[in-house]
């Protein structure tokens, strides 16, 4: 397997303040690059916070110039960042929960959340997913939050050849035990490295749990944030095995 270093960026979003959140993302990207990270995954709707009532006013086209600082930094650092943003693919269409893949080579790809939580359809429409990312012989499937609550989602990723499953999420304190057990179970069942990037502070009225984590393909925990706050959870594959560590920012 090709050497690969990936990380979950556990960030604290400022509700609706995209410029401030972009600056925080830039700082995370710089810190990640200093630790050799090649793929950095942010939480669900990381650039706006999980704010369904604000989403329609904040939604952008994926190619919007608003993201230029992030795209430029990704290219400069040779790091691919997956950032969360409400998007519209055409001006008159509904709002999608997007995970935008800002490539180290300057490319842009889009993953849209396929499965909505109950009530999210008041603000969002369901998306179509997106292509897996390729790093040498690594194939990384993306997910956004409720996607992983459907067992078919990680199963189809594994059947399509993925060996990594990377989810940007919002998980509350009340849901953490159940959701983390699901993700750990998928790791063992499908022989996937599973990455979960959660919000590190309150968002959209939810008390987010933090505790972003990465599980190895046998279900063993490689690394996890100790709680809430700004944290990088990093996993590195080299010399035939994965190793994880945590950087508190």
C-alpha cells in the first residue's frame, strides 16, 4: 500500500461567519502540512457551522471565488482538503450539503450528502454522493454524517474497492456512543480504515461531542481527540502498517 498520511480536522465553527471560518481552516491546513498530512477532512458544513436556517443565504456554487484562498493554500501546501459548505449546483436549485475536495493539484471535486437526517429536508435536498479519491493504490470513499447511518453506504464503498472511509460529521454528546460504535463496526466488517471528523464545539444548537477519531481496518482505535476543542487526529501509513497520533491546536 502506498504511503499516506491523513487527518481529521476537529474545528469549532463560528455560526454563519464564512470569512472567519476560512481563516481557521487555513490555520488547520498549515498545521496539518507541518505534520506531513496529505488529506485533511473537515466536519460537516465546517465553513458555516451546522446552521440549516442560514444555509440558503450562505450557499455558493462549488467554483465560487470565496473558496480561492483555500484552493490556493491547498495547492501551495500540496495538501488535499475536504471542506463542508452548503452549495447550489445551479442558481435556482435547492441547497445541498457539500463536501468540497480542494485538490493538492488545484483540482476541485464535489461530494454531496446523500442521506438527510429527519427534518433536514426543510433546508436541504438530498445529493448524489461523489467519486472516491485516489492516492496511489489507496481508494478513499467520502461520507457526510447521516450517510454512514445507512449500512449500505460503507458497504457499497468497500465493494467498489475503497480501503478508507472518511466522514465529516456533526455528532452530539447524546449520539456519540451509538455513532462511534457504528463507525468502528464498519471498520472491522469491511476492512476499512475509518476517519470521523466532528465539530469541536457547539453548532446549530447542538452540543457537539468532539472526540474525532480514526479506526484501523480491524476496528481498533488508532487515535481520537480527547474531547472538544481544536484538534488534528492523524493517521500515517508507512512500512506496512497504520499509526495514529493527536495534535491539540
